[in-house]
């Protein structure tokens, strides 16, 4: 496999356009092995041949839209490879380009299992371990984007507030809280005030009272096990970070 990667790197220095078009075509295949191979080679090129891929940003993001779309039905194994590709896109600032919101939507959507309506007529996945790993990878990828991307605030704020109070996202609310807390820390570190106006008029974005209530629920039963303790820790951290939004007097507590 390493020899194939080395050859693809050599070819990328001379035929980057053709390789990208070819890989984007293979990614649309209905055969998982072809799709996985194309995704992995593309990720390798992003990590190893970045200088030859710089001018392909818009082409790549446009070509990946179908792969990241909700209607794209694919296996857990392929989704895990897509998450790794999303991390590579993030590491090389591709999510800063137009289409980065599709990357975020894919990661957030796969934090939780699909609804019954979404799985209707599809083959049910039996790889429980793989599904759990997919959710973990999505949470880690979102946190990487929140921590490192220049446009993280534009992509995630206030978008993540659409999910923090949704019941189906409650099992992963710790991941959402961690991302939001990271965004707050970066904004304050840069000397900017938190913006609770832009985008908060969206009906899907939870208001401050709903978020406060959700964070208090996160604190319940924290000592019972590690999962609940982590959720409580992240919830309390976000509670402190957003205290001025809930009530100015809370900042003194």
C-alpha cells in the first residue's frame, strides 16, 4: 500500500487535476471498497502533497458535497473514513472554503444514530462497535475544528445551539458543550465579545433559558459513572462560559 501512496504522491506533483477528478469520480461509486480506496488516497494526498492541492480547494469541496449529503446512504466503515477525511480537510484549512458547512453538518448528523424515518427501507447496521467509534470520531473531529480552524466560529456558532436541547442529541451533549466552550475561550482570548445576536433569531437555535435548563439537567447524577461525570463536567464548563448570557449576575457566582 505504501508504494501506491508514494506513486500517487509522485503523480500528484504532475497531474493533480486529473487525479482529483478521478478520485472524486471513484468516491461516488456504489462499491464500498472503491469508495474507501478513493477516500483514503485523497486523504493521503491532502496530508502529503498539500502544495499541489492548494488550488483545488473549491473543486474538492464542491465534489465532496454529494458524499457529505444526508441522502447519501453508506456503510459505517465508509462513514468512518469520511470522518478521517474531514479531519484532514480541517487540518489543511479546506473547511474555511465554501462548502465547509457541509463538513460540519455531516459530523453533527453522525454524532447520533439515524432516526427510524431515516433508516426506513435501508439495511440495518449490525456493527455496534463501529457505530460507537463513528460517534466518537465525529465528536473528536468537531472539537479539532473548534480548536484550530480560523473560521470555526462562523461554522459552529450558533449552529451547535440548534442541537444542544434536542432529545436525540442528549447522549452526546458533552461533545457539543466542549465545542461551544472551546469557541467561547477562543473568542475571549482574541479579545472579542461573544455575539448572542447574529443567527440567534433562527427558530431552531435554542434560547438562553432553554440552554440553561439543559445544562442544569447535565449536572444530574454526575457521580454515578464516568460518562455522566464527563457530561456534567463539560456542561458546568459551558455554564460558566455562558454565564453572562444567562444573567449578568451569574458571572460573580
